[in-house]
């Protein structure tokens, strides 16, 4: 008989339970969990098994499938399993090319409507969103335009951080010189300048949820860096097609340095930037391959 107040220990995860859980997660999020991640899944979801006071991972699987609180618990599951490491001006060489080459190109393409929308897909705690807004503001190319930088993530927890706009020093470990003026130091951390924050909007949704993705509207550039690596082949295909539909003609898709559209899409054109590569939606549909 267990003593009152004794700490509960999570059960071990069987191979069948791991299969059930990773297939369930893949079905609902498109995220691919390899066999090598089984110890991590067991440890992290074991905390939820203990917290819910249930006896096995199979019971946890049934909780995710049928319990009245299943949708909330699935959000918790995704927050636990997804990593959200990021910082300001990450992959600076790409951002530098975005500032010097992509933004002038987008100004020319959108000169009639005088509106610019950039989407950070899978924005985590918001550093990328604010970095992009800072570069747009710094360029001076869009004064008097309607400018919006939209960020989304599957985790409500990281979006709370993003909306607060206050960051600890670890978020600034790669920030180039000259950008301190866009932040105010406080006892809680550095706060993003109100002008930059006013340009940014955050939303909570899964990238594969087409109904929710539609709220982003049409955009001029998409940053989806180090996100595709977590998806299976079919989910990547669907996601790339979604990005293509969201982009204005002439718009850019920026991926992480370890990612490409090889075997995923032939609709985009390869854009050679200074020291980097991007993908561009053709300005004209003539000759496109879908």
C-alpha cells in the first residue's frame, strides 16, 4: 500500500504505447517523432502521466483521444515536446540579405498597394518577429506604408512571452552592434520599443490547420526556419503548398540553412542572395509548374 504523500513515479513506456502516442501526435500536428526520441518522450510525457494520476501511457493516449479536456491536454503535450530555442537576429547572414536585397525587391513589387506583411511561421517566443520588424523599420523603405509582421506558434506558453516583449540577456547573445536603441532596459529584462511592438501581431495555431492559417491573409515574405525538419514528408508538402498560396506573386520564402525544397516543390524559383539562398513565388503564373 502506497504511503500517503509519497512521490509518484511515472511508469515505463512500452514500444506499443510509444507507437500509439507518436502516431497520434503526427496525425494531429504533422510532427514526426523518430525512435531515437523515445526516451525524451517517455520522460517528458511521464510528468503528465504523474500529474494526471493515471496508471500508464496507454491510459494517457486514451485521455488524449476521448477525455473532455483532451484538446487542452494536447496543447500541453505539444508544448512539452517541441523545442523553442531562439534569440534575436538568429542566422544573421540571412537577415542581412533580407534587409539589403529582399526588402527593396518587396517595396518595388508592392509599390501600388503600399502594404507589407511578413510572416514568421513557428515564431516561438517572438525574437524573430521583432528582429524582422526592426530591420523593416531600420530600412526606412516603408514609411507611410501599412506594415505588419505576423508570428504564430503551436504553443500558447511561448506566445505569452512574445506578446509581453520582455527578454532576458540570453536572447541577445548574437545581436549585432547598433540595435540596442530598439530596446529599453528594465529590472525584468530588455523591453521591445513600442513602435516595433505596434508592427507585430501574434496568433496561436497549428501550421497544418488551413482554416486557422487563413487568418494570416496574403503575405510578402515568409520565414519558416528550422521548422520543416520536424514534419514528415506529406506534412512538409502540404505546408509548402500552403506557403505558396499565402504569398503574393514575387514573394519570398526563407528557410533555415539546413532545409531546402528539394523533392518538396517545383513551383518556387530559387533566388540567389548575397551569401544565402531563398525561394520566390514567380511574379507571373506563366510557365509555373505545380
